[in-house]
C-alpha cells in the first residue's frame, strides 16, 4: 500500500474514533460501489451522516477542507442514497460532514469537523 493510502486509512481510523466520542454510532466504513466510496457512515441521533475524511501531513498543499468541492459533495449525496438503498435504511434526515485530519506523525493529530457541508 502506498504511503498516501496508509495516511488516508490512518486518518479515517482517527476520524471514526473522534466521531464516536461526539456521540455518533459508526455503521459502516470504506463502503464502495461502482459510483465511488463513502469513508464513514454514522448515525447522529436519527440523522444519517456521510462523513468524508481528508488527511494531510501538513498544510503545504492546503487545508484538508479545500479538497471538497461541489462535484465531490454532489457525488457524496448520490452515494448516500445508494448506501441507503443497498442497506434498506430509511433515514428521515441525512447530512454530509467532513473531518479534516492533520497528522505529521510527530505531534498530536489535529482533527476538525464540519457538520452539514452541503
């Protein structure tokens, strides 16, 4: 596995743990279908949360949140519908969150959570 992929998996693990500390229940991780992948599916009360995780070692290539554009958000919403169909889940409410992780491997990782980004 490439270093970039290992960093991404590490960030997803940190993000899942963080979301659990925020009271969310993780339902699925790294779910794939032909249209793409969802990093984390969680329940926040009665709201289904599709969480995209972006991990960076530093800010040299910009903040992790900068990697989420309109096309990515639209794809995440489509993937949320596909996940619900595949798992026969009816969610009264859905939202897309983004968790940004900065982890240089030396200090304590920094996590930021944006709720309902699109």
